[in-house]
C-alpha cells in the first residue's frame, strides 16, 4: 500500500516539475492541458522522440526587482522571525541573497509566489522530510543560477533557529515536452533520459536535505528546463 501511495504522490509531483517556477502564462497552459492530471492516476511515462541538446548558459539575468544590498545574517533573521518554531521563514547565502520564504496556501500545492523576493516552500517535499524551496526564474529563482558547489546556505526558522547546509550538487535538465508535467527529462550533464517520477525521487525523497528549484529559460521557452540545487545539512 505504501508503494502505491508513493506512486500516486509521484504523479502529483510531476506537475510541480513544471509549475513550481514557470511564469503565470505557462502555469495556465499546463493547468488547461489535457496532460494535467485531474485525479491521481498511476504514472505512465510518455516516451517521446530524442531531442537534441542545446547550449544553456550557466547563469541567467538577475531580476532587477531584487535589492542589491544583502543584509547581514543577523539583520535578516530579525526581519523574518515571527516566533514560530519549525516554520521556515527565510533562506540566506552570505554576500549573495537573503530571500523570505512563504508557505503554500492550504490545498494549493501548485502555488508559487509571483512576487519578486519570496521563495515558496514546497509542501509535499516536507511530507517526505525534505525542505524544498521554489521560485520563478524571472523572480527570486534567478538568484539560484549564481550558486556553486560547496557554498553554504542558511535556512532561518520563525523562532530564530538557523540550519546550515552545504551545496552538494547543481543539476540541470531539459524537459522534452516543456508544457507537459509528465515529460521525460534529459540530464544535461550525462545525456541520460529520466522520467519526472525519477527526478522527483532524486530531489524530494530520501534523507533530509534542502532542494532549491527553478526553471531554465532557453530558445524563447521560459520552462524549457529545470534547475535543482541540492544541499546537505551540516553537523
């Protein structure tokens, strides 16, 4: 029974591989698409034709709406703390960014903030014990492209608790069908094809860790690919 539940959740999560960082117009197309599951069904990967890989820049333009000055960690902590323990309130990288974290509204697990600064905590990832943060690639998600392996990321909780993580991997994928939430994906570092369920399992299941996700824009398509930054909790 547990395996069936995991497969059903994997189907629902396939939608987020597209929705989590796509722009509102793309979100509307996905939700209206016949590929978007209305009720949970057992995931069946769609096998498409091979698509040639294209060159993808390592970074994307930073959002002009995000303030240039990065506060100190102490300043940031005081600005987001609200006294609530176990509630993620901010994500901080020294000299790079200080972003507020908001929660997905109840029963809106496809919600991602369209405001410039906040990232959005991925509720279903938390069910699996993973802290997942989502952001649009033309908003706060643009900052994710400046991250590098071994860099440290601080997660700030409402009661002032700070958990520090270190980046272990940064992975980029091309979606073979950008507006299909069940699209297979190509790992741009290996050329291997993976199902959306396999990618979800890789970044949102297993031992506790932190995953930041946004979309990769290329060849005029805002949701052409997916960027995942995975970081492990430091002792």
